[in-house]
């Protein structure tokens, strides 16, 4: 049983003769304190990685284009997002392209590529 499962199972932690429910945070802290310093640093690095993943849900937001075209495309993307219009996936792009060219018949035109 993993650390989180132990916490979720609500196992009681006896401290000073009083039964107290140990929270996940307390369990993690207790386990972390029992680790050697090197392992503690590895845990901190891992947590930082997770925190960074949560902050950068949009990988394009932190990307800096290197070309004029890339900068312009990023500006257009930002304008679309600001308008509230959803971004198209490949299927949506193909559908819009076919509609603009007069070939959309209610299904996606298969490419011969």
C-alpha cells in the first residue's frame, strides 16, 4: 500500500496516547524527514517539476518564436484565444479549409497523401 493510500485509508496515528488522524501532508512530511538529505533534495526536485507542469498548461505561452512568421502566428493565436473562439484541431482545420474551397459535404475530405 502506497503512502497516499495509507493516508486515504485514514489510519490512525498515535501520538502521546491520543488517537489522531494523520493527514496526507503530515504523512509526506514524516516520510520526507526520515530520508537522507540527498533523497530529500530529489523529492523537492520532483515536486518542483510537478509544480512547473501545473503552471505551464499552455506550452506555447512560454515559447519564444525565432522568426517573424513564428511571432506573427503566435500573435494570431493569442488574438483567437482572446476572442473566445476555440482553437481548431487538425480535423477542424481540414473542415474549414474544405468549406472555404467549396468542397465540404458534411464529412472530411480524405487527403490523397
